[in-house]
């Protein structure tokens, strides 16, 4: 699956790191141990951001919960947003984090902040076959470029380039490209949302809020009254009256597949497209694999190229932490 992306490693003593994954609601931490090309995660904890005044208070609480503050060779924390000059100020959270302060509070020799989808890209070489669910019959692509995309609170995407100088990650803001309908039904959705929001982006269709947008648009198209539903309610299809929600989930998965093919072309990800985020793994049982691949591959005149690209959903529970653990090379850590 990731044969072109194997990271080099130095045989010898273990390298210990503090790793984190910080979103608007949860701050997740673990301790990583890297040795001989393998990574183990231990002492995983998830803390609610609302319970802590800032990132450093949450980190201190984490050390208190695990009962120790071990020495670290490095600290690497994935954050939901762009990192600039070694710092991030969250847009949906009143926290600011700096690499120099992170190193000081963690007691780490080296500290790095990375985008959360960069962390997901860096995890790709370290995923086992059981950590993903392949959609469709294509198992192996070609070349050295993989991409990961996903829908959660927002929509993110990043690219991992392998080869002799890799792996190298390119973070993107692909969620903010314009949504492109591929049939009359989706054009009606676009018209509904354009009247409300003006420009309509991929993230406005493929995210938690995007599920609500789709549900409202589809209800309007069908001449039905839209209930005041949350994303979790929309994706819970076992209720007595889930008809409108089923249409919404169906449209969501169709658009997800179409965007998967678009980004495979835009990013040159011929080795494989991976889907992460909080929504897709919950919807695996609702995916019609033939339908998904048909939508993904409908990219004439390059349909044949996209048809050769594997598509998989990441089901590893701590993928961003695994990626954070491996985002820095051993040379960067030990230099």
C-alpha cells in the first residue's frame, strides 16, 4: 500500500516524543517511541479543550493524568489550522501555541507544530493493512505521490511525496476550492446554497456543517420541510423517519467520491487517495463501492488514469498522532 513511502531509520536507541492532535473540542496526547523504523504509541489521553485555560494548561494536566513527565527527544503537535513562523492562533479556540514554549513546557529538545492534515499524510507510510478499508478493487497505484483528504468539522487535504528525498508533505487548503456539480441534481443544490451563502466551496458540502447544508438543500428540492437536525442526527440512519437523511448521506458520499477523483488529478496522487476525518469512517457500511468508484473515476478524458488509483478510508483510531510521531526525521531530532 505504501511501498514507495518507507521512511529511513537509524538502528539503535529508541527516540521518545510527545505527540498531540489539537482540535476545537479535544486535545489528544500520547507518548511515541520510535525504534528501528517502528513506532509505538502509549499513554493516550483525550482532554476537552473547554476545561483548560490554554494549551499549556492542558499539556500540564496530561502529564498529571499519566503520573509522570518523561524527558523527550522531540515534541510534535498537529493543529487544526495553518502554522506561521512556528506558531498558531486557533480560529475556533482561544488558544495560541508556539514551538519554543512547547519545547520548554514539554521538556523536549526539539519541538514542531504541523497542520493536522500534514500529520495524516505523515502517518501513511506507517499504516498497516488493517488500518485502512479499501473502496473498490484497485489495491496498488504507481509513482511516489499519495494524498489524504477528509471531512470533519471542516474539510482538509494534504499530499505526501516519496522518492529518494521524501517523504515530504505539502499542506493544502483544498477545502476552499469551489464546489463543482456534475449533474442537474447537484446544480439545484448549488443554486440553493448560492442564494444563502454566495460562493459555495467543497467544505460547505463535505463537513459537519456541510451535511446540514446538503440536508436543507435536498429538503427544499424535494419540497419537504427541513427539520433542525445536527450532523450526528443526519448520519444516524436507523431512525423511523430517516428518509431525508438517507438522501443527504447518499449525496454526501457521491460528492465525496467526485472530489476524491478531482484531488487525485489536482495533486497527482497516482499512488493512492486516502480518506480521513470523523464522518467517512462512520459511513463505511453505507458506501456502495461500485457507485463510489464510478463517481470517482468519471473524469474524462483522464478516466483511465483515475481508475488506476486506489481509494481507501483510514480507520486507525489515532492516525494524526501516529503521523505527528513520524513527521520529523531522525536527523532533525538528533542533530
